[in-house]
């Protein structure tokens, strides 16, 4: 009987030990190990983000860790994905991309490593997945317009009113509307497909855009250029961060966040399995998500900080000022992969192409 | 208790796993059915429009990865993860089949479900395979396991505690008993304190009974010692007195007379001493159980031979009556020999000068009767019982060297052999001492 009692006690102890193990608290900051000047550590970032937009953050990170040498490689998001999965890129330590669906697919297909992000870094529920993919920006998908084109007319304030305006006022919009070419832009494809998830009029939007013989673009910045010059009156589904930043400098451009719903996407950072500098890469992502990193995004970059407590021109508080907005953040997780299904993608692009190729130039 | 715990733990583990699988298998089925519903044929082509809900349902397991594959008739790849493994030995069926597999170095729980398409140009089974990593299942299963184990440990702890309590309570009368036994003085008699516990009562009764028997043995021993010392002292002082008187005797004839008396006393003393030692010997052998197969014929012949030799100058006639030459019994030959020799000596001592002594064997079923007959005066009927007791000298009025030890020795030996000692007066004259012994020890 003594043995049995002892066994029961051992059992109780081991359960306590299990519970204790679950309550581990990770260290708040993991930066100490980089402060010794023994050797310069290299950090290779592969990113589908405008270099200018991200530069302030990287510089701040390098200032904090003088012995880390950051190499920044800019790619288009689909090219970056293909290069990573086909093995053309070797030695990437951090991958940043606005193509949420492709980043999620990288995680799902086992290309990413699990990160230990301290609990003190408070992130929204929707902005991370599996401790592998971490969103670090808050970027509404917006409509940008040329102010001069709407001097005598109201600017469409929602998806619904945009469809109405395109139908009722064809002259104003004919060949004056821009949108992403979803075959060229991963982000454009992502926005268009998520319109279909959120909204029941997404089909009508595409039809009206095609009927207005809208121009298609690879990138938000090109659309913003044409908007400023007056070649376009309106650009649909552009990256809010870039549009807002441009609008701050170029008074000819206005930005609308649709009232019915405003999709919000987040740039996703992850550490690929191929990294040789895991600790450094993890430290960089911790920095991106930390109060300090988020504050730099909000105050110095063209991107918009994810964490609501950050302050500055590129903060959530600044962009939603005065307006009651229906932000619809796209949750990072399995469902965003749906439109990366091979057959679904082919079908969506086929239907899109049929619409847009038929438009009269 | 440990075994019980292990068995129950294994059961709980299995239960937890099954429950977790059951819960998340429903999600998998829902997802697979949502996909298969969206498989259509169009212009001779099979098309899948992956529904958003398919992956949305599975994201209820928030940290799990998902892989799927859709194949058309003839197993042709349509979409998804081309090399996602199918189950072994699968026959297409509309009801979902679950299986475990590995994909991208991770254990996967998967389901496969099929649908028959019979459209112009397209005919055959289309198949959806969808699998999910096991994080959520393991988490749920661990949660159930931990909860159940906590209950299990609690229950077992309670059981052990109450068991320990119960055993202590049940044993407390025994502890009390052993304490009262320990604290008792050696000579304190009387029954032990009574108990309320029914199960312990027989034990106390047995102990009391045993103590009574022990006490009666002790009493007997005391009488024995008192009597033996009395007899030895009497004989010694008698010898002393005779010696003193012989020293002052100057008459040669009277001196001879005195010496004869001294010799007589001395013989009596020797015999007494021998009998006492023999008694101690047989008592000791009884306690140490030195039994073996004894050939009775050989044993009795040897005894008789030595008796005849010892009494060659007397008028005593010795007879031997045995028809069972090969008879063997389980016995202690030494005790038996001493016993029989004493009985024969008794017969010689109490019998007349021209005594006729018969040593013989009768066999009756599983019993062997060894008897010694003489031509002596026998024992008065009313004294037959008492005669067997040690030192109960029979009042025959005849001046012999009897001490009564002989029958006592015989009684002890018979008892040690699990038999009985009978004294029978023979007609018209003489006594039969009969040892009734079992042939085999029980």
C-alpha cells in the first residue's frame, strides 16, 4: 500500500510540474545577446514592401543593434513567393509581404519557423497565426480620387454608391477609373477576391469597373501618380497606407474609406525555415511588433502601425479621426488561402479577364 | 492499486483521444462535404469552386494546418496539394472515411469522401481528401486527460486514505490485544478483556483457550517437579540414614542387612533417575517430531531380546505374539522403545516371581495395537483412569520400586503418536497395557 500511495504522490507532483511548465514566462526582450561586438551578424530581409516605406524601421533597428548588418531585398509579392518556394532564394532570414494569402500558405506548407513573442507584446487577435505569421501593419483598402474631378459632384462614399455613380454618371468615369490588374498584382488579386467574401455586390463592382473601361495597374504608386496628374478621377482598392501618405504631400489627391466596409489588411512578417540567423531574425520581428517599433511605423514611415496605442500621422487613431469607420480586418489564418486554390484562382482570373479584356479601350 | 491506476489511466487516455478525434472529425467532414458539393461538370470538364467556408470551418481549430486534394474521375488531379496521400485500400463511397497519415513531416488526421458524377462526357467518382494537423486535437485530448487524471488521482487518494483509515480502525482491537498481552504479568491468569469487534472475538477465545492449556501443563510440571524432588530426597535421605546406621553397625550379619537395604534404595534411585531422564527424553522428542518409518517386528524383537538377556537369572517367562512380520508404522523408534521397555519393566516389577510377560501386536484397520500382558495383580477398576497420570502410584500394598512414571512415559509417547493408551484388567489375572497407534501420521 505504501508503494501505491507513493505512486499517487508522484503522479500529483508530475501534474503540478506540467502546470508549472505551461506557465513559463518568456523574457520580455531578447536583444541582449547582440550587444557584444564579437562579430557582425547579417540579417537578410526579403520583402514585398516599398524600400522607402520600411527604411525608418530598419534604420532604427540597426541603431539599436549596431552589430547587425541588415540587407534589404525588395521583390514583387508573387515573385517573392515563387522564388522562396522554388528555392531560388537562399539564406532569407525574414520575409515581409502584403500578400497575406501567400504568407499564410508559406506557413501552412511548413516554410516558417515558430517564434517566441513575449506576452507583453499585445497584438490583436486577428493579426497573427500559429506563432509563425505576424501582421505588423494596419492598412485599410481605400478609394483614392482626384479632388479636381469631383468639384461639382459628390465623391462616392461606399461601394454601393460607387456602383451607382459608375452607372449613373458614365461620362465622368469613362476611362478615368483605375484599379489593380489582378494578374500582375498579388495585392490586387487579394483585394478583389476578398471583396467577394465580404460583399454581395462585388460582382457588380467588377462589371461596372469593366464597363467604365478602367485602366489596370500593377501598383498603387502608379495609380496615385496618374491620379495626381488628373489622368484618373478615381482609383479603386488601393493601399491605404500609400494613398494616405501621398495625400498628405499631394493636395490634389483625396482618400475615401468606404462607409459600408473598409477591408483592412496587414503586412505579414515571418521567419523562413531556411534562416541561419534565427535569433537575429526573431529579434527583428520582436522589434517590429514592440512599442518602439510600432511607434516608429506610426510616426516616421508611410505604413500604418498595427497597435492602436502608437501615435503619429500613421496611426490608427490618426486615420480614423472624425469618422465612424467600419474596418473589416482580414484575419490571418487558413481561410485567406481559399483563393490560392489553383482551380479557384484560374477561374477567378478567367472571369476577371473576360470582363476586362472585353472593355473598349 | 498502482495497477488499477495504470489501467484506468490507459482507459482515460484512450477516451480523451477518441473524444478529441470525434469532435474535430466533424469539422473535417463538414469541410469535405462543403467542397464536394461544389464539384460540377461543365462542358465535359470537372470543376471545383473551393468554398470559402471549407477552410473557414477548419479554422475553428485555430492553430492547425490544412491540406486538401481534389481528384476527378480516373484519379486525375484537379486542385489542391497534388501529393496529399490517400488512405490505403480505399473504395470510393459517399460516406466519409477517416484515416491518419503524414504530410510535410507532420502527423495528419484526414478524411476522404467521394461523389459519383454521371454527366455527359464525365462519368466516375470524384474524390475530396482533406487533412488537418493535430494541434487542436492534442490540446483537447490533453485537456480532457488532465481533467480526468485529476479526478482519478483524487478518487484513488480518497480510496487509499479511507482504506488506511479502515485498516487502522479494524486493527486497533488487535493492537489493544497485543498491548494487554504485553503488559500482563507472566503468572496473571484469567481471560483477556472482551472486544466489540466480531471478527476478533474468536482470536481472543483461542488465545484464552491456549493459555488455559498452557497453564494446566505448567501446573502438571509443577506437580511433577515437586513429586520428583520429594521422591529423590526421600530416597537420598533414606540411603543416608542407612549409611549412617551401617557405619555404627559392628555385627557382620546386620551390616550385610543394612547394605542390602542401601542397595535396594540405590536401585530405586537409579530407576527413578532413569525414568525421569527417559520422560524428559520422550517429551523432548515429542516436541521435535522425529518421526520415520519403523519396522515394528524388528523393534519389538530387539526390545524383547535385551529384556530376556537382562532377566536371564529370573523365573520370568517372556512371550512374543506377532503375525505381521512386515508391518511398518510412522513412529519415533527411540520414544517407542523407551516406552515399551518401561512398560515391560513395570510388568516385571509389579508381577509375581514367576511372571509371564507377553509382548504382541494386533492390527485393526488403520490402527496398530501394541500390548504388554503380565500376570500381576492388575489395577482396581476404579483406579484405571488415574493410573495413567504420572506419579499416581497404584496402591497395591506391595513393596516395590514403583514410581508410576512408567505409565506416564507411555501416555506421553502414545499422545505424541496421536494414539491412545488403554489399561485393561485381564481375566482371571493380570493387566494388559495397550498402545493404540495410527499406522500413518495424519
